C-alpha cells in the first residue's frame, strides 16, 4: 500500500461511504447520504482532475424529450413507462433548481425546439400527426400540452417552415451548476479526492475492499456513479457513447435563444454567452463513438461545421473557439440502473444522455439504497 500513516489516518480510516465518480449523480448521492447519516464519514473518488464523463462536458440542456424522441420511444416503451421517464426528468430538473437556485445555474426557460431539415419532411409530417397524442400523453406531467408548432423565428436555412417546440424546456450553465453542487458538497464536510482511479472492488461481507491505482482501503459501503465508464467496474448493460461538441467565438448581436434538436436529437445546439454551442453526430459512426476515449473525428467535426455554416448561421463568418467531447452512458432501455450489486455495493448508472434532467434524482435514489 503506497500510503503514509498520515494519509491513511486522515483520508481512509473509518470510512462509512465511498462514492466512485464526482459527477451529478455522485455529488447528489453524497448529499443525500449526509442528510440521512449526518455523522457519517463520506468520501468521493474521482479519477479525473475535474469530473470526467459528461457532467462538466455536456451541452446544458434542461430537456425532457423532443417530439420525435417521444414518438420513437413509444415503439420500445409502454405509455406508462414513457410517462414515468418523462416525469422523472421533469421532477429531476425541479429538484436541481430547488437545490442550487436558478441564478446559480443560470437557468432560463427559453423553450426547446425540434428543427426539421427540408429532406426530413416524412419525419416532420409524422411528428405533426403524432402531436396531439403526445400532448395528451404528457399533459399529466406538465399540467398542460407541452408541444406546439412555432415559426422559424431565427432564420435557419434549409429547414421546414416551423419548429415543434417544447415550451417547458430550458437551459443551464453546466460549469456553474457543477461548481455550485461541488461547493455544497464540500460545505457539508464531504471529502472529494481527484486523480484517484478505482480499478477494482470486492465485497468482504462486513466491508468493501476498494483498490485504486496506487493503494487500497476498506469502506463500509461503496456506491458507483460512473455512468459512461460503468463497464470498467460493473457487469451491467451500459455502453459508453461519446458526444463531440464545439462552441463558436462570440458573435455580435446573436439573436438565437433556446435549445434546439436536429435529426431526431442526434444533433443539438443552443445559445450561450453570445456564442453557438453545437454537438452530436455519433450516428455517423456509432461503432467509433462507442468509446471511453475522449477526442474528435473528422467525419463528425466536418458535419458539425457544415450544419453551423449552412443551417444555423448561414452566410456568416464563424470561428470555433473550443472543441471537446464527453462520455455518456446508454443502453437498450432508457430507464437508469439504480440497484444493489451486493449487500454493501450499489450503483446508479445509465443516464441515457439525460444527466442534467435525472442526475439529481438518480443520485438521491442511489443514496436511499443505504
């Protein structure tokens, strides 16, 4: 064990709860455990210098499912299952807003819009035909019809004349959300150790042996909140899904406000700080994007630039300022996996690209397992 007496005594002695992953789920799990067990020693282990995965790398969409996504999900979920999923997303956003406050996360309810390209007329017509049924199904969650047809107010080119807008969707500042959440965790007396990768765990019956890259220690309970990296520790049906993102330099007088989806949600964009953030494209090469490696590919980057220059900001000079990628956790089912793996180990993973919406509630449900 490559720990000094002081390190072991100060950080890894008498540990009640150890959480793997300092993203939205892990931090909310820690807060919930502290509520239930105020005197407990709780530590969060994060393999990255900042939270890896998607929590600090997502697009900041407070979304519940575009019209095409809802209609598509009805093919693989019952109406009751889908209603429960959407309700979980909606209540999760409300929990996040209540926990941190709208000002601290820069929450704005500008609406979420699905934009249909000219050659997507079949999908557009299908969504129009299914609009009333989707509104009727989801009305119990939002108390009124969420979807409505709206005009192309922002001058996007090569699209159908109208969007289909979800009037309850909004956006947040991802970085401010995570900083506020981390600050709340630290103020609660919960330790967070970065650059500490867990490589193996073993339930010993009375405790859990946690093996990290350079040392090991014991904890009473272990909770895994690694989402897109779940397969590295767990035998659960969660696959990594990389999402590539770019953001422009500031654009003077940018009129665009809101969150936008294209091509059944495989592309998405929004305004932030007078910039356009644009991401997606894993549908161009699913196999390559099923990875835990951060990075970019020419095929996706070229497509994002094409959408930016021909659809979103046509006939404008646009420069990219930052580009990055995040790793989501997806599977055949969209319901998250929140369960015991053994008597002393549990997990909360597979957020299906809806981490902003359901991360708070998944974290709290994970904490409620102990």
